[in-house]
């Protein structure tokens, strides 16, 4: 890797930079908490439903399917609440750091004029 000072001043691209303070934090992925919560709700439903007597006309599989709607929904809601609580906590632990934003203009290619460049696909020039 070559250092910027080793390049000739003529061939250096034009660049501008600005320093600013930004807030950095580790934010949880709330959809992941919702999916895990839904799976836990399904597992809890699968464990609890067979503990109670089932109606012989309906059957256990239909009863588990019916109550899994409630279990999965409750698990998703609880997972979302846990994710939101952890997100709030991460906002309190955020740090301020100094960042540098640098915009670099590309160097022109030697011997190539803009008219010599290939046209965009689908465009017709004559």
C-alpha cells in the first residue's frame, strides 16, 4: 500500500473531508427477537396443551393448532417488548466518536475524452 505523500501532486484525486461527531451504539435486531419469541410461544403451547383433557370430538392436534395461534402471538409480542427494552438500553450506552467524512473525486483517465466513453446501455447516439 503506498502512502498518499508518495504520489505526485498532479495525479492525486481531489478530496474534501469534514469531521463531525456521531453517536455509535450496538442496536439489537428486533425481528430476530420476535421470531425467537414466536418459537418459544409455540414450544410452550406444545408442552402445556396436552396437559389438559382434550375434547374427543375436536382432537388434540386441532386443539394444539388452535392454541398455538395464541401462544405464537404472545411470544412474538413478548419478544418485541424485550427487543424494544434492549434497544432503549443501547441508546443509553451510546458513545460519541469523531468521524471523518471524505469525498473523493475520481481521476480522469489519460487520453480519454468524455465523448469517447461508451454510451449507457439502451441509449442511441449518432
